[in-house]
């Protein structure tokens, strides 16, 4: 049975900055296609340097408020976000199939993983208090305290093969730790990236907590180079991962870099073999960990 598409045309995608969906002033406009039909379903702009800076500034301002929000209030918003993803489950699955090309069964599995990651982040949030330590009389007249604090705003870069799942491997945990994010979704399936952001924001997060711009390698580096950005969560190619890892080392920023693995691939009889080989070389799977310490620092 053929499922109806959520939309046949999503128009020109927008950026989400400081709690508002805004039109880009960029003159670089790209097309997003439905891979099953090779039909254009959306256009998306490449952010300008100024727009990238605006998103960073919004995330930095949002962090000042978000980090001070009581733990239980932060937890409430995360639980609300989980409920919104359950509410929009079917819609998200159909968008993922339309924009990415996976089967509806695979899409349902992927969106289910998103919900599970949000649930895991909700649980992890309450473990933050347990990470704090206090020791009396470490030496005569000296007590020791260890307090975990949120670091700040983070850049989150998601890949084309698991655009929603990868988002949930970083964003909920960053928010649970008290950090804010600037998300740069893959240019291969930007509609899926926008859909996740729209559903998440329905939970009612304050302005600047979640921000989204459509960038690319150069814009991602520009965002990461800003002093307000304290690190990056990335899933993608080895080449891009090494470049970001090197940047973080030079700039003294934290990073969770997840590059290429290996996977099996079948080239069908009617495929373009030359092109198939190109993509075969890029076939990969990802493994990643989601430690909250990526988004927090210790203060003694």
C-alpha cells in the first residue's frame, strides 16, 4: 500500500534562530529531491556568514537562561519533547521515507530510536546531581567539592544516512546537560532536519536553546571557530571528522567525532556501476557514545 506524502512541495526551507523561523538572505539556493522519484520537494539556502553568526549569538544568549533553569523544569521540557515526537511519529516516519529514501519500516525503526534517545536523556538528566562530589577534611581544614557545570553552546552536525537518529544522539543530551545547540543538518535530506526541529520546538523550549541553519563544510567551520561555541557533536565522513577534530584541538574545544565504519552494499543489476562504486567507497555505519561529560565540565 502506498502511503500518502505529508507534502509534495515544502517550498523554500527556513532557518530557526532565537525562537523564530526566519527567511535566509542567501543567494545560494539548493534543491532537495525525493530519491525515489528524483523530484524536487524543497529548496534550501546555504547560510551566509552573518546568518551563522546570528545563530551562534542566539545560542549563546539562550545558554545564559537555559543553564539557570531548575533541573525539574528542564526535565519537564524534555519529557514534553518526547511526547511531541510520539504525537508526530507517523508524520516523521513518512517525511524520513520521502526525503531520505529508506523504507517505511526502516523509518519507523529510526524514529523509534529518536524517542528512545530522548527518554535516555531524560534519565541521564537526573544522574547529573549524582556526579557532584563533596569530601570533608581532604586535608586539615580543607574540604573538597566537585561540581559539574554545563559548558555552553554546541554545534551539532548530522549526516545524510541517519538524519533524525543522529540528531537525537546529540541534541537531547546537550539540552539535558544545560547546553544549547546550533544544528547544521545534512544537505542530502534537509526536510528531515527541519521536521525534527519543528517537532522538538513544540515542547516549548526558550528562545535560543535550539537553533538550525543549513550550512555545509565552510559554514560549519565558521560556526565552530566562534568563541561562544564550546564544542561539536558530529557524525559523518572521516575527512570532515578529522578536519573538525583538528580544529577543536587547536581551539581547545571539546568534540564527539564519529567517522566512517564499514558496511555491506549490494549493487543492483540495473545500477550505474561506475557511480555505484563511488558510493560503495562511502558506505559506512556509525557507532557513537553519548556521555554527558561531552557537554559538562568539572569545577573543583
